[in-house]
């Protein structure tokens, strides 16, 4: 490795960081504008064209604001927690390819900071470490509301990370690789001549499981229980202010961009798309396709926030353990079976077995409600012992009317 290689690595890292940081600022602005329009409000519209500089002004205000630290905090952990959250959010983006490949000085340059052999397992590792920042923030604050928020965050992360990992495992099995570049390359071409060969089509259940899981992992509405304002003030960030609060705020939006980019990489073809011209033009076109796909997913995140109410906590846990986890496990097993069958049997046999499986699944789906209705019809009606047909109760004064 000579100086040119080092310079290329540094430039790729700077480009990825600039792209990611700019995207975070635009995401904050877009969320405020879109949610405001959904609520018949104008949103930020004073600073800069369409209020684009409002995010910069708010960030500058937070970073120069007086920092108030409660007296009963664990100071070292209290300061380290927001820094950890921000750094982990930055490192997660390193393995995501955000553009095409071109040649510079006889070297092949891919618009990706790092493409390790462990591949997207890096994303799972960083998402597991990221929750430590929230947990340590809640514990070190010395207050009950941050502590409850951090405990909620831990339970939520454990509940949904298993389903997220199983959906990613299904993609790894389907492509036969962990490397992000090879997963993107497996989505090149077309299905049936004109449909893009993205994994979202053959792996639709895994896509749904993964997207719901990452919405919960990033603690976005309707899964924002760790910072429920009506219950926990501001959750784990209650005792934070100024720059440290801004780090938590930025880390949340950074994670949203990272998981959107990961969804594009796994299921929507990454930076792939129709390309023409020289290599560097194709690489820039790939960057444009990647940004467009990520922007669509970010709009979906904003749409969810402006549309859905916060889910109840017991239903959050039930969804993670009773629905998402079994479905993720079943789909990973089904994907493994289909891959082995595809490698050992001919195409006609695979199609025949797939048709039989679909027919059985549809039959079970149609038959299940019939059995449920029969059980409810056979259940005896239990009379209310407190019911009085002659004297209706008046709840205002506790006596019979």
C-alpha cells in the first residue's frame, strides 16, 4: 500500500462522512417540513430557502448552549454515553456501498469505505453496541425516568434484534455471501426480462420483517417507547442538555439513515440501476440511484411518524416475540430449504413443490377462521350476576335510578 492507496481510502471515508452528515441534516429538515404539512402547518420556513438553514441554526444553538449537569450523576459515564451513541452510529455506515466502481491511476475504486469478509455482520455488531449508549445514559443520570427509558430500550433491542438478524440471515443464505458488494452484485439484472432482480421480490417476507425490526431498533414512532414524552418526560435523555443532548438527537437520525441505506443494500439493489457512459459516470449514476432509494425509505419513516400513534408496551413485546421472531425463523428455514432444493433438484420439481406449498398455505389460511368461529359459537353465554333487569344503575351517585 503506497501513498495513493492511503489517499483514496481517506477520500472515500471523507466522502461517506460528508454524504451521511449532510443526509442527517436534510432528514431533520424534511421530517419537520413533511410532518408539518401533514398537520396543516407550514413548518420551518424562515432561515434559508424553504427553511433549509433552520437545522444548522438549531444545531449551533444546542452546541453553544449552557450545559447543565445534575449533581448526582456518574460524570464519566454521563459524558461518555452520548459520545458512544454518536460514534457507533458513524461506524455502522462504513460497510455500505453507496456508489459504483471506477478506475483511478490504474486502481479500481469502489464507493465504499470498507468491504470486510464479515460483511454485514458488522452492522449487527454495531447495532448491538449502540444500545449501550442509551443504557449507560439512563443509568448514569441518577433519575428514575432515564433509568426506565434505558431499561425499555434494552428490552426493545433484544426483542427485535433477533428478528432483524434472522431476516438478514435469510438474505445471506439466499446470496451465499456476507459481503455487501457481493449481495449488491447478486441483485444485478432483471426478472422475467423487465422486473429488477432485487431481493425485495423473492425475499418479500424478510423485507417486511427487517423493515419493521429496524423501525423498532431505531426507536422511531410507533415504537418510540424508550422516550415516551407522556410517560417518561424525555426518557433516557431527560437529564441531558446542550451538546450532549444534540449528540443523542443526531445519533437517532443518523441511525435512521444507516438502516435505510442497509435496507437498500439488502433488498433494493443498492446503487444498481440503468447505467451508461464512462466508469466514473456510471459510478455517479449509482450514487444517484442509491440516494433516491434511501430518500424514499426516509419518507416512509417520516410518514409513519406523522400517521401512527405510539404502540402500547405489552403489544410491542408481543409483536417482537410472538410474531416477528417465529416468522423470521420460519422464513430463514424456508430460504435454506429452497436454496438446497434449487441446488439438488431440477427446476420443474422446484416449481411443482413451490406450487404445492403455496396451495397448502392458502388452504390453511382460509380454513383457520372457520375453526375459530366454531369455537366461539359453542362457548356458553355466561350471565352477569350483577345485572338487574328491573333497576338500571346510575353511576353518578352510586344508587339505583
